[in-house]
C-alpha cells in the first residue's frame, strides 16, 4: 500500500511542477495557439519522468 501512495505522490509532484512550467510558458508567449502544443510536450516529458521515477519504486520493492 505504501508503494502505491509513493507512486501517487510522485505523480502529483510531477504534475504540479510541469503545470507551473506550463503556466510560466503561457504567460510569456502570449499566444493562445500554443497552449495545446505546450500541454502535449509537457505531458510527454512528464510521462518519461514518471516512468523513470516509478521504476525504482516498483523494482526495488519486489513488485517487478
């Protein structure tokens, strides 16, 4: 149960950090056309960070 909560915390921290980056970029580009592109790029980066970060939790805990 603790490993699942750790992974959930990792996901929340990644989301919060990348959402801050998204807001920062949107404030300085002043273009509504880039919102969707910025979101997809940061979602892909977040997915990679999540997979790399969650793998040690699962592998070290004996789940994988």
